[in-house]
C-alpha cells in the first residue's frame, strides 16, 4: 500500500473532518499506486492521518474513507452500508429514500436511491468503482431488493478516468418502478429519467406545503414529473398547473396524475417557465401559491453571477403573480449558491417586486441526505416558504 504525504499545514483539512484532499495539497507519493487504490494519508511530519482512495487523475485526489488505520475490504463496506441503512430505519420509508449519500455516509462518491423494490446505484469515483461489487453484495444482504440498476452515466466520471455506464447489477428491474412518497404514487423511470429517476431530496419539503395549498390555485414551475404539483393536489389544492419545458416530463407527470386520480385538478403545460412567468405576470394572472423548483442554474463558481440573475428573475416574476397573503415556495439546488446568498436573492427580488415577505420556513434537503458541517458541499438544497404581502 502506498503512502501519500501532504504539504505542511494541509493536514488541518483532514483533522477538520473534510472528506476531500486536493491534488495541490499532495507533496509526494511513496510506493506504486493505480488510480482508485486505497492509500495511507500521511502528514508532512510522518503522522498517519487517514485511509483514502487515491486518484492522481482527479482534482479531488484523495477521498477519505476512515481516520483509523484499518483494512478497506468487504467487511468494511458491509459495515458502512449497514450503518447507512440503519440510520434511515430510524425515520424513513425505506421504499422511498436515499439509502446512501456518498461522503455523508462515509462511502465517498456512492449514491444509492430506493424506489419501491428497486435500488438505483451511482458510482462517481475510481475508488468506489473498485468496491462496487462489495457494495452490491452488501445492499442485497441488507435490503433484499428485487433489482439494482446502475446509473453511472454522469460526465464527472470522466474526470476520474472512467467511462459513463448504465445497466443491471442485480436481479430484475422494470422500465418503470412505482413508489409512494408522502401518500402520493409515482412512476419512476430509473433507466432513462434524470439522474437516478426521481429527486428524493425534496421529499420533506414537499410534505411541508400541505398547510398552504388546501383549496388554493397553485402554479408549479419546473415540475419535472409532477412531484410538487401532485403533492399540492393530494393535499387538497383546488387547481394545480405544472409547467415544464420537456414534453416527455409533462407526459410522464400526466400519467402520475392519473395514477393518483388527480387529473381533474392537476394538469401540465409544456412551456419555458421563464417565458410563462414573464407572460402571465405581464398579463396580470394571479395564483394563491407559486412553487419554483428549477434545476441547478450553475455547477461552477464561474457561473454564480448568471445563476443569481436567473434566480432573481423567476422569483421576482412569481412574487408579482401571488395574491396578497398567498405563498411562495422557492428552491435552489445549486451547490455554489450558499443558503445566505439564496436568501439574499429572494430578498432582492421582493424589493424589486415591491412586496413584503414573511418567512414561514427556510429548509434544506431531507434527513436521508445528511449534511457534514465540516463539508459545506454536502448542503446544497435550499427551500424557502414565504408569505407575500402588498
């Protein structure tokens, strides 16, 4: 096993609990090592710091597995998977949750989502690729799924020297899987849908809208396959319009509405949400509740300014369309837009829209996506519920 020595002072990052060490922090490597192999991480003074995957091809060259000098083997993987599942057993529906959240579950670069009897696995680093077979075995032993499908079709794998891939890892997996979230039934396209097929991180936030949508007229922008819109209908909204630019997403959302017998109150429109908000706000259209759950507007720090403008525009337009006393539910999943920065964007939009906001809740991702205080990157989702007054 190779030893990777850090530059003087860089051990503080490991001691702080951050799970990443960057290539520029590495002083030298003693011993031969293939990309993705496990190494010992050593301070410049020769002190053992951690066990980690090492990949010189990646900017994130070291991903910490343990701060104890221990074997990273099948038994290690089984224990970590068991700990991740046991944590979720304390509060979650195991048929509708994120089962493994990468670094937050001390299994770096591994995502596992659970939809009904199916697990969807995403492997994002060369080190985890080497442990993937053990991960699959541990998941089967712990959860006994009908099938496990891989969705490692993400460009970030190329930064690790890996090819993108999808396919069956275990058992059988249908093209569409049915699951229930907060009492709402959803079909999930685990093989072709976005990311793992469904965005579980908003589960608790979708439940939080219940008191504010009953009997109301609701607009859900960037609806994808209808998750917020169908929750609004399930919680008693009088009328819900879901908007998405994808005809595929709208058709899928309509199927989900029929699955829940909500097609009489929840319908979907294929449109650019920016354009629709602009057109309807100018036309004086109003709603009781507007929900904004867009995709990430930036994946890099370089695009923060343009993302900020995009978030401000949609929030400003939405605020102009909400009746006085109505509610805005606004979200951002852009990791580089920090919680305080997003709140400031919403405040700036309110000032330009000439409305007063009352903050009801300012939320983050669900408990099945736990946050490491030492790693701000693990907290990416913001969800604010505000009342709008004129």
